[in-house]
C-alpha cells in the first residue's frame, strides 16, 4: 500500500479550517488574559492613603494580600479560559468528530449485515475524502456482486436446455467466479 | 390542504464524541492551567519584590499599587498570552497532523480495498480514536475478505464436480444467497 494519496480528492482537513481554529483560539486566549487584567486592575487600582506612613503600611500589607488576590484572579482566568476553550473545541472539532462517529456507525452496520447506504457528510465537514473512499469501495463491491450474480443467472438460462449443458454451463460460471474473486486477497 | 415541501433528510451527525474531543479538551485545559500556575508563581514573586522595594524607597510618586506594577503586569500578561497561545497552536497543529495521517491511511486502505487488497492493515496511529477507527475499517475489510474467500472456495468445490444434481442445486442456491449478502 502506498503512502497517503488523499490530496487527489482534496485535502482531508482544509487550511481555512485550521486557520479559523487558530484565530478563534487566539481570540479566546486574548479574552481570557483580558479578563485576568481587568480583575487584577480592579484589585490593585484602589488609591493609596495620602500620608507617608499610610502608603508605607498599605504597600507592606499588600504583600500579605497579594497571594489570595492572585489566586482568585488566576483561578477565575483558568475557569473562564478552560470553559470557553472546551466549548470552542467541541464546536470546532465536531466537524471531524461528527463524520468519524457517523463512519463508525456505518462500519458497524456494514459488519452486522444491514443494508449499507452511501455516506455523505455535510458541506462544511472535514475529512470528506473518507466518505468518497468508502463509497468507492462499497460501489466496487456491489458492482462485482452484480457481475457475479449475472454470471450465475446467465448459466441458469441454459437449464432450459438439457441437464448436461446446464450443469456444464454452471460449472463454467463457477470457475469464472472463482477466477474473478482471485483479485481479492 | 396545503402541500408541504418535502424536507430533505440530513445525515445525523452527533456533535459531541467524548473519545475524540475529550482528550483535546483536557489537553487545552492543561495548557491553560499550567500557564495560569506559571503566571501566578512568577507574578507573585515579582510583585512581592517590587512592593517591598517601593515601600522602603521612601518616595511615593504613585496613586495606587497598580501604578507600581503596570509595566510588569503588562509584560507578564503578554507572556501568559503568548505562551498559552503558542502551546495551544502547537497542540492544534499536532491534532491536525495526527488526524491527517490517521484518516489519510484509512482513506488509502479503503481505496486499496476497492482494488481488491483487503488484507494489508490500515496502519493508522495505534493510539486514540483514530487508531480505533482504523481497527474498525480493518475489521470490516477482513469480514468482507472472509466472506469472499468462503464464496470462492465454495465455488471451487462446486466447479470440481462429483456432486449429485440435487446437492449441486442446493449449494448453488446457497452460494447465490451468500453473494447477495456482500455489501447489501
């Protein structure tokens, strides 16, 4: 089997999709950092007392409160950024995960012997060549199946003649079938 | 009665596949959490030093503590953004590369199947959802190969002769039935 030849039917994952994902990720992380800035700004921008001693004590005491302030602000940032990134991941990656899930269902159906329909993804879904390759395989199998059945039916037509000719034609058809199936390995 | 336009049935595609999206979400969350933790550690240390230094300087030309750390905070926030975004971008490119490789192999294997090669393994990445998907394709291909080989051996056995006409007819019909079951 040769290396990936998916470029023949177009890219598996479009460049526009990747750039869109990176852009949304950039906006998402920038938003998270912006929120962190706003929290820290409001925590640190309280005016210092006017007198010398007041400023000194305020700055010394700020060191004590700095850790909880930072902890809360970083926690808020992490929760917001994680939440929005997770939502973004689910929203963006479903264009790959959805078709994969659908293909898995179809492969399970195929294995169980149920009628297999041709696969089509939505226009904006990624990995479209996968559906084309699967349809090509199933199409070839169906074409071969029809040809094998036609060969057998053709042999059966000779059964209107005598028994010997019928049997000979059937055996000839079976040999043809066996030869034809040899391409599957 | 009004004739309603017939709705075109769309293929049902689920939006959430935890096996595929879950690890990606966790990886992004880990990047954000790590970035936040590093930011916290660095900013805490730097701010402690700066505020201590500012308090003992004895000259206070600022209105709020924000004025003292404005540049430092901006630098660290920029560092946090760049670090998290670059790590996230690398992760995105990694996911895309793994998906391209794994699905590319699956596409190749399906194309090879159309040419009759049902035995060469797909060879997609052995881990994760893509690897499992490659296993499913291989399973479907080997199932088909087993059916075809069974039909082929039965055809060879029937063609070799020495079977009574009644038994031949029965096995012939069974063979047709088996062929009909390929890619129904």
